[in-house]
């Protein structure tokens, strides 16, 4: 887990305003929409992390009461997709992970991983 977090952190730190602008300008000229499913590279060798720290998941009240949990939903779920939300407790993170069953079985057998996970 530490190695994966380090790799994600490195990729995030590599992003700059200039890179974002260049990406957006190129994307407008040559639109490419990533697909999941058979024949997609995303199925077997990618990690996708989504959500935004700017969206206050637990601070919204649409008249049903305060949220007690956040879920990413099944849409566009591929193995290796992580949806991260600010947790309900200060400093915590809610993680919605979509993983193939054989990957999940290996994670559940990893004692160090399980010591650091709260499953709700």
C-alpha cells in the first residue's frame, strides 16, 4: 500500500498549471475519452483515482439529514479504481475501491494492510 500511495503522490506532484493547460488545449483539438471494459488498457494496468477534496461530502444537507457515509456508485467501475472522499471524522479518508476478487482476497490476507483498515 505504501508503494502505491508513493506512486500516486509522485504523479500528483508532477502536475503543473502549464501541464494542465497543455493537456486541455490538446484534448480540445483531439478529443479522446477513456473507455473501460474489454479491449481497454484501463482494465488491466491502470489505477484511476477520482473525487475532489473541494467537495464537502458531509457538509451537505439536501433535506434528508446529514450524510453518514459516502459511496462512489457502480458507474464506470473498473478494477483498480479508487474514489476518495474526505472522511466524516477530521483527518480521515473514505475509500471506495473497485478491485477484482483475486486482488481483494490477497489484500484481505495481508496482515499489515488489515491492521490499517476500518471496514464499514
